């Protein structure tokens, strides 16, 4: 019964996700959905990626949070359009929320849209927002056993950013073992080792994002 | 529509939660629901609390996990009854799952039941399992801004265990500021600063648990 309800919710969600995808295609916007546990480093990653991204793309951000606008406030200095979605306790962003938020953006003036999802390593994995790629930020402070424990998230993303690698030794984490487990679960996904608060560790991630963005944006331009 | 569905789910859940509560009362079992983000330290807390608890109580554990039995395996050396619930991707434990797990335990032979919930700082807060107290393990590596961002969890528990305090300075966390924000959101809740991997930091937590357990178990004995 509950499973049926969830299936109906997901079918409806995916239909609206497709509408979003068409909108992104029509307006030639590359869209990225960033997910993680609470406090794994999504906003810090954005803070240290946005200067680079703003130089190359017309960027906007949709911020998901249960109640506050704390993350949006942290990104305010970058002078880009930011739309805050408060889920009022809800555990994930869904396609309808994104569809609503898009009404607040001038889609003709952006070509990169970053969606920062609610901090949750379970539910957001099930909800297609119409994005082109899904990215997981995984903090090694959460322990080396998490990839298989949260396999639906780890297996379902285009890239895993293994974050806070500077804390690996103090947390007794064998980084290679963690990476091997991630590769086992998600052999096709990209894997980046980063410390989101250190821009020097973000080059590979940003280059990969560039490649992905350029594929999409160029494809759109051809139309 | 979706909200209506959720309300129905919660009404049904709470009815079964009450059945569980009656069972716990009837069998004089003190029950504890431990929640947190992924990797905040629930299992490590249990590993370092169980020796003490086993000396005082007849303890059993219900382990919630999406797919694996990794946490249950970590607790196997303590030689206590452990029931593993795999939610198959589900984001929380509910009262029905606990009711099912209770069938696998000899309730006449235990007086302390510890439930380790699925790692998720959002959904488990909404589901009454019939437990006597709810406890949140919050790792300071998740950042100082989390209490207000995840207010439904922080405000809804009997105690917050602020964990990994040994990493506070390396993570640039002002521990007092974090504690003040927690107290603001949950003025009645207990607050313990711990490093779950260091038993010397667990005395206050265990004493408090003793007091709570003894209240319940004594009440039961009077009947």
C-alpha cells in the first residue's frame, strides 16, 4: 500500500522532471543536482567553485533546505541569482519544487543551474529533478562503511566527490579502501578526492564539470 | 494530496507505536531510539556503552539499515540479542517494522531495548516507534549550522549527544556556540559533549540513561 503510494508519487515526479528537462534543453541550460548527508560539504564546495564557474558560465543556484536560508546567505557574495526552496521539514527536493523555482529565474540569462539538495543520503536519490547530472559529496568523516550502506545513493550518481580528505588520517580512514568500495558500487561514476575548503584540490572536478557542461550547452547551441 | 497521504501514514504508524508502547510496558522494558545523520557515531556510541549497560540491564538491540548488517556485525561481540531490520532503501524505521522485530525477541528476558535508527537527520524524527526516549547523536564535523537547519530533529529529542568533540578545533567549530544553538531549539533536552570512541567521555550520558531506565523499569515493577 505504502509502496504503491510512493510509486504514484515518483511517476508524477518524473513527469514533471521531464518537463523541467525540456525547459533546460529549450533554454540551453546545463543543470547539476548536488546531494549529500547533512554537513558533508555541499555549500563549501559551491563557495569554492563559484568564482571559477561564474567566469565561464551564467550561473544560478537553487538552494534546498528544510527551514532556513543559511546556505543561500553564504552564497550571496557571489552575486548570482539564488532561489531558496524551504521544504518545511520535507526530506528532499522534488521536480515540482524545482519547476516552481524556475518561475523566479530568467532562464534566458543563465546557462548553468546548480541545485543544492536537502542534506540527506537517502530520499533525494529517488527524485529526478530533470537535471543532467547528479553529484554526491561524501565526507570521509562519516566513516568508510557508508558506500554499501547507502548504495541507492552511491550507485545512482554520475560522480562522487570524496570530501574532507585532509581529515582521513585523524579519522583512521583508509582512503583507498573507501574509493575501491565506491568504484565497486558505481564503476561508471567519476571519483574525485577533494577538500572542499581548499581550491587547489578542485581542479579535476571543475575540469570534468566543464566537459559535461560544454557537451550539453554545445548540443543546445546546435539546435 | 501528498500531505494527506503522509498524515494517514503517520496516524497508522502512531497507532502501532502505541501497541509497541503497551508491549514495552507490559514486559517492563525501557526503550531508547537513537537517531543521527549517516556516520555521526551511533554504532560507535553503542560499542562503547554496551559493556556498561550489559552489566546493569538485560539488553537487546534492533539495528536499522537500508541494505547491510554491518552495524549488527560490529555489535556481535557483545553477545546480546540483535535483530537486523533492512528497510530496502527506506529512509527510516517505523512502528510496524519494530513490531515485527519484537516477534524475534524474548521480551521476558530483556529490560533495555536500544533501537539504532537509519542514518538520516530528517525522516526518522516523524515516526513514533513506541520508545520511551529519543536520542540524537550529532557529529560536530557536520558543521555548527545544523541545529536550526534540522530543527524538526533537534527539537524533538530528549537528549542531544554532541559527538566527535575531539575534532572541534581542527574543524574550526566553536563548541559553545553549537551548544547554545541546540539549547535555544530544545531548551528541555539534555546535552552531552562526547567523543563516542572514548569511554571516559560517556559517564554523564550513561548516568542519565540509568536514571531514565530506572524510572521506567521501577514503574513497571510496581505493577
